[in-house]
């Protein structure tokens, strides 16, 4: 009986180790998307469909310290964002290809009926939302280059 229990325990431990190795290997093959600005790495939540873009960060409790939501648009367009149903303030970074063209800083949440809107002023194909103050804390400014690591 003791020998059967030892064999079962051995097989169980081997199975657990296999699962751990598989999980680690999968994480390394599919790293989380990120971008860099001035050697500052921002881990990304991707909003690349209309449904994800409408939802954005609404209702989310918070955003990680070095995390942001990247809105990806297939065509450049003049975009307008608002702070509807947000729970925390943001900086919105407007990006044309790989160059920052505008930054709206320290935007306050506005609840269910926002009165303010923020516009890119010129066509862009990316918008990055980060925690309020992130741009200043990392010396991010208009004209900076953005490098993407999405896959």
C-alpha cells in the first residue's frame, strides 16, 4: 500500500512540474505587448476592436504603475475621447505612427454624463492612456518617438 502511494505521489509531482514548465514556456513565447518611449517601458492592454475601444478603461478600478491602454486604429483619423465612467484620472497621449503629437494631462473622471471631450486635433492611429502624471514623471513630451512590441 505504501509503495502504491509513493508511486502516485511521484506521478503527481512529475505532473505538477510538467505544468509549471509548460506555463513558463508559454509565457516566454507570448510575452505581454508593450511599447517604449524614451526607454520607458509601458505594458499594454490592447483596444483594437470597436467594442474594446468603446469600453476603454471605463469602470476599471485602477491601472498598473507602468501599464497603459493602447487604442489601435486601422486608419488615421481625428479622434475624440472622453472620461465617461472612469474611476481614476489619466494622461492621454496622441500618437501618429511612431511620434507623439499631443498630450492631454491629468484628466479627471467625469462619471456617467461627461461634459468635456479631448481631441487629437490632427489624424492619429494610436492613442495611449496612462495614469495621470505618468507623462511628467517619465519626461514624455510631444515629438518623442514610440517603439511598439505588440507580438
